[in-house]
């Protein structure tokens, strides 16, 4: 279980119910509103209340472990964290690419199981050549880090700065990961945090008061150097922390949705995130 039985958040939520129930009982006993004919059943009534309280605690604990979506408020912006399919969300969907915006899905440069591989193979409204032409036409030299990189294993040669965004129909395509000489997606933790801070700033410029849905960045095949064991929950917390630090604010009814793959939702403690909402 991702939420322990004696979790602090579970206990705090239980004490709310306990306070209400104990308050009602105290009122009944204080003002002696129980008829004389029923006072003999008070002991039995006490056992029933005790059993109900235990049941309430267990139900809170079970629900905490079964949560698949929560809504939190970060400085006035609605953030929804949930399990689902990114491609079925309304508004803009964010697709992370590498720093070259490669579009070859060949299991070497782009894996077909990766999010951008699925996007290119199954959700691209036009052909790959049109997408490549669009990227070339919309390229701003301020976002280019190198115009001609020698890549021995193939792929595009123009390297973009991380967090660069191209708005293509209902998708925000962003340069998320660096590629090493073996075409492996890698990032250091400082680069990851810098990407997120710049990413929220760029989204703020282009979202046009539409809702935006993002994956957990780094949850796929991208390797965070020197943090091999970092989990999705840790990455999610970093995303929320950088969102709070940024100037990004979603005005109602626009919202930010962070979509978690159904196979990974069981490892993320959404109850704890909701319980600590005020500390974000």
C-alpha cells in the first residue's frame, strides 16, 4: 500500500470525523436528552459508535490508497493530477521531444512506445514532412543552440534550447531531453529544473487561456543523471514546485492537468499531495 495505515494525513482526516461525532455525543450526554427508557442501551450505543469510528478510519485509509485523481489550488491556479490518456484531454496537449525535434520513429532515434512516438504514429493530423516543414518555418534563431551538429547515428542537425515550444494544432511540442552520442535521452537535475522553470514561462506566453495537459516529465525513457532511482512521485513534486515558483497562472476556466499513465498511478501517493496542498 502506498499510504500506510497510520499515515498522518489519514489520521488528520479521521480526527475531523471524530470531532463531529464526539461533539454530537457530548451534546446528547451534556443535555441529558436521552429518555429514561433508553439509558440502559447507552453502553451498547457506545460500542456501536466505536465500531463506526473504526470503520470510518479504514474507509478513509482505503480511499487514500485508491485515489486516481485530485484537484489542488496553487496560488489561484487549478491543477488536476489524474490517471488517464493525455491524447483524450481538452485544450493543449504537451508532447516532449528531444532537443533536435527528431521525428523518425525507428526504435533507435524515437521509440514507438514513447509519448512522442505515439504522437507521431497515431495522433499526427498531417504527415511527418509537414511537421518538419512547420518546425523549420517557425524556428526562431533565439531558440537555436547550434545550427549544424554532427550526429553519427543520424537524426536532425539543428539543436534547440531546452523548453523551446512549437504550437502545432492542439499540441505544444517542447524540447525536453538532451541526446548523447548514442542517441540516449539524458538530463542532469539542474537541467531538469531549468527546463521546467523556462517551460512554464513559455507556456504562459502561448496557452491563450486554454487548458493545458502535460505528462510527468522524465517519467519515460529520459535518464536523470546521478538520480537513477528518482521516482515519478518525486518528479511530480518538482513539477508542482517549479510551477509555483513560476509566474504561470491559469485563469478560470482554464486549468493545468498532469496526466499519469494508468500503470504508474498505483505508485504515486495522491492523498499525500492533496493533504499537503497548502504547503505547495
